[in-house]
C-alpha cells in the first residue's frame, strides 16, 4: 500500500459520493405506473449489520463530508432525481424508465420528472414535476416548497458544505449571493491581526482564531491517525511521512499544523490546507466550532431577495433556469429533498414574499440538525451510539416499506472487516480488495472466491491508474507541443505501454484490467473495444502502421515496441547509429527519471512496467531511471514544482466525464501535463455546452485521441473494489442484482433480508 495524501482526489470523490446520496432510491423492480408494490410493514426485524470505517457524526444532507457519513444520511433521504446502473439520469421517475443492463431490463422510479428545454436566447429550462404521494418519514407530505427550501439552503451566501449548486449558472444566483458573507469569512480574509470593524468585534476575532487553531489540531490528529499503521508513533514521524520532515521529536499537533500553514498559507481550498487532508476538510472542522454569530451572514452591499432562476410554477411543479448550457448541471440539480418543517420553518416560508424557510444568511436551524438526519428515504435515523448507527424502516417510503425493519452501520477497523463477516459480528462490508484479502476469502470458502461463507461482489473503481509525463519537462527544443516533442514522448510511451499487461496481471491478477484510454472504464464516455476507431494505446509506429500482429508472442511484442520506439526517437531528432541512440537533440536528453510511489518496497502496480521498460530502453542506449519513493508526498512536491518528468499515479473520477479540470489550460490540474492544444480546449468547452450524450461521447473520444497524441498520459489499469456479504446470514437472493460503481448495494436495501427470514 502506498502512503499518499488523499486530498488530490478528495473533491472529485466527494462529488461522486454526494451524487450517490442524492440518488439513493432503493428498488427498481418492474411494476405499475405508480411504482413497485412492496410490504407496508417489514417482513423481519433483523438487524442487518454493515461494517464501516469510523463516522464523524456529520449525517446532514447539507454538511456531510466523509463517504461514511454520507451513506448514513443517504439511507434517510430521496433525491429530486435518480440514476440508473450506468449513472445516467432517470428523467421520468414518476412513470418509471426501463433500462437494460447486462441483458436484464430494470425499471427505475423517482419522485419527479424532468424536462430540459434549450431556448433560442441560450438559456435552458429544467422543468420538474413532483409525485404527489411522497411523504417524509414523519408522515408529512413532500412538496415543491421543500425542494425550493433545499435549493435555497445550498445557494445561501453563508453555505459552506460540499454541494456546489451555487456555482451553476442559475439565473440570478450571483445577484442573490452578492452583498453578504459569513462573518467568519470576513475575519479570516482580514488576517490574524484584524482590528474590530462595524461587521465584527475584537472578541469575534479572538474567538475565530482560537477556533481555527483548535480545528487545525483536529485536522492534524486525523493525519497522525492515518499514518499510525505505517509506523508513525508520534507527530514528528507522521509529519515526515506526510512530507513535513524536520519537526522536533516532541513536536505537537499545533507544530505540525503551523508547518502546513507555513507551506500552504491561509488557503482553505483543495490546493491549500485541504491538500493535506486525511479525511475531514479544514473548513468543516472549523465551522463546527464556531458559534451562530460567526457563522451568520453579514450584509456587505446590495443583493437580490430571491434567485430569479428558481421558480415555483404550480402546486407540484418547479422551473430552474440556467443562463447557458451546462451539461453536468443535471447531477447537481438532483439534490436531496429535505423537510423544510424539520431543517427550517414553515412559518418562515412565503414564496410570494421571498421567504424560503429560514432567514437569508442564517443556517443555524439547518446546522442544528447535522447529527440527526431526517428525510423521505427508506430508513429513519434512530441514533448513533457506541460506534453504531441505528436505522428503522420508514413505513412511508414512496416505493414501499423495507422488508427488514432494522439496519445498523457499525464502526469497524479495516483489519476487522473480513473477520467480522466471517465471525458474524457484521453481515457485509468493503475490505481493501488486495491479494491477501482474496486469499483469505478463498480459504474461508474452500478455495473459491464465492462460497458458503462469503459472497463477493466486485465493481470497477471510480478512477484509473496511469503513467504521466510532463510536456514541459519531456520535450525537444523547449516546444512541448511540437511533433518532435510528441515523438519523443511516444517513443517512451510505446515501450512503457507494451509492459502493462504483464505488470498489472502480476500485481492484481483478475482484480484489474489494462485500459487504453485515459478515462475510467466506469464512464459512459469510455471508448469500448467494439467502437469504431478503438485502438490499443501506443500500438502504431511513427508512420501510423500497426506495431503488433495477432500471432505475436509477448517477446515478439517487446521487440517490436523497441523497434517502433527507435523510429519515434529518430523522428524526434535523436541520432540513431547501428540501432542505438548516440545523441539527443537540443532540449532533450538520453535519460529521464520516473517516480514511483512504492514505499521503497516496489509496492506499486506499475513498478514492473517501468523497470522492464527501463531494461529494454537500456539496450538501445536510453536510460530510464526508476526511483521508488519511500515518501509519496515527494511525488506531489516534484509534480507541483514541474520537476517530475515521468511518474505513476491514479485519478479519481466523477459520474460526468467533463475533462475541464485535468486537460483544459484553466483547469486546476492541467499543470501536471502542460497540454496547450487549441482543438482540445475547444472540444472540452463544446462538450460542456451539449446536452446530447451521444454527441458528447464523440467529442470526448476526440479529446482522448488528442491526449494520447500528446503522449503525456499512458492509461494503465482499471482496478476493482469489492463488497463482501455473509452467505451464511444473508439471503443472497435479496441482494441487489448487477451492482455497479454508480448503483451500490444501498440502492437495493429495501429488499434485503437475513437468511433466517427467507
């Protein structure tokens, strides 16, 4: 296992988890127009016990952060929209939509229909119609007013949770959020030496910075706990593992946090302090410590009283107007619909008077319910006590009362997840699906992965592994986008790519597969082998001819790749004499370093890929220096300084394949590759402005082809995750069939039952 900062992909992963929470519909069986017919009372008490990592008690649909907390609130909530097994939105949830997956038809239901209309002036209407028979778990009706309330919470100027609904181009959103800010943000922006102003007192300043420092200590404690399994016995050792070497042996958590602030500055973004997160965000920890007055909004100028683009159009209808096409917007609009009477106040709601269930800039009523979620989901939250979250079936659930009355989410250490299922303390969990786990499962099952003790369900991880190259470091003549520079990188990529199969098979076995495009196989935009134009990555020579034939052995392929690489090197301007490189063109070199975060123990999926490629390249006069890093933070330091030539890492992904973040020049991660391609830039923007999935897929295929042509990213592997179920205690036939990355076991929790009830 590689020790690494998780915040590199944290924002992306949290976005996906939030989607899972929003779209938590728990059954999809064929049925009549009004939805599936399920029991009105549970069939069996249970409980079914699920093994989870520790919770943070932020079980709010507005403020939950960790995946584990978000799963808790997801059990209690319904989304305005739902999705299918491939992450596609169900636009007609009331009537239900039937979609085929793996040869089986499934019908998906939701609480609303949505119609999208593109207008001649460039605006886009999202018109929603709600079911009229949906109730919250306390029996109160779910109405369009609850939807509007939920949207206004997420768009409030003082909202600081993980949703980014407010970032969509909703008509009037900027005018509504202008002229107000949370008091604490004003103090933070003014700095530690801030003097009192009309907006805050000296006591406010002191209280804020005291809370900031306390939050910093908690932030670091999470890092220290994360590092403990890797041998860190004190703060200084944890700091060194995290890339902050040099602290005194008796360093405190505050010393460590001060070092982080010195390095990142007072920057709360994912590229600032949150870059170092080992779980919670610094903002989340901070705001949990602030009192209501510091969290409340302070008027700083003029602002609108309402959001013009959120309109109640009827008793059960709503229109959201965007000022421009934004393809990923549909996922943000599928927010959890929360009960206004619980999180806000019916008395403070008057749509015509621009009152939306809470005072603008005051989310105190919402924050007060952070540890006690309530909604219209399949289960009711009962309590969290002694490390166990307890749920009870919601008899008002719009798709029918769950068959098992009680569920429990139980805090379980990683090392105990598999053993817990074996011994009977938990019924299902998600252990790290490594070789040791696979062998242990097979041992329990008498040699099989699925057997009488444990049933395993695997899904592709929402992300993929890759080998990256910096165009600014690996180029010819200081021209990253020139043909010569691309040919240099293609020479290296061709040899690296041919050793992917043997390396991934050796490290993962059947738990991963080699991919040929820089996109997760979980995405609907990922090219498939059956698609026109599909190619094996870096399988053509400099003249565009196939390098390999179907009858080649592995050794034949290795030799052919080396020959093709020589052609690319020569086209890049390298001097080739008698089949060997003897000189490099200006700005290029005969050696480059590849950084592998393998803990100094070669523990990385592509370590073999790189070492075998290095051996092959050495025979033609090129030196690929493979450096196995003992501290993975050194990798990110080198990449951020644009000093890393080649490296191995992995990307997290989201349900929407938008490529702006990574490949657009203004994207936050483009600095890693330094692609500057006008055609690619325009395609990314065009794809964002299309609501046609097929058109977007074609555009993204063009994008991927350009990225491959730049040879800055060698797609390497798609690994699997696993959920394990107790075959002995659960009725396996009641578990959701065809679980996918975007449609997990929780989507079938309504039907799950213990075996004793079968």
